[in-house]
């Protein structure tokens, strides 16, 4: 998914913008750090989490940190795991995880696939501090 795709689907699902934060790969695409991502990762308030489970045919992806992570239409990946943990800023009209917070999250998750993203994000931060 490109930046244009992400913005299209977020508009399509019409979620309350105050109830979720765009995180991880989708945030990297919005900042232009990466060109695309396979899905849109969001972390939600408990209220939106429960609303999504009631409104959509959600598919359980996995359990993480005592919470379930779900997919909607293989597009929107959501959980409430990180809502109170990540730093975010308003960007393009959405709450988007900050690059510094993305590095912290991806370092904590310690997945092989995140190493390249961490390196790209550090370069982005360095370039934008000038």
C-alpha cells in the first residue's frame, strides 16, 4: 500500500480520528520513509477496538502482550496494545506515531524484518534535524 492507498482506506473506513494512532509501517509510508507497506497498522482506544469488533468481520491475526490483534479485509490491522505507549503527532490530519517512537517500538519487538525500517528511520530523523 502506498501513501495514497493508506489515505484512501482510512477515509473509506471513516474512523473517529481521535480514537486511533497510525503506527509502524503505515506511519513510515506516510512520512515518506518507505514507499509501501502490506497493511495499515493502527492502535486504538478500547472503545474503538470494541466498535470495530462489532461492526466488521474481523479475523484474528495473533495474540500479543495480552491482547488480540485483528485484521479487517486484510487491509486494516488493529489492536489496543500500544495506544498508551507510543508517541504521536498530528500529521496529514491523523494521529501518526512519531519516527522516534517507531524506532522504540520496532526495537522492542526485535523482529528481523524491522532492522531495515529502523535504519531507514534513523536516516530520516538525521536528515530532518538539519
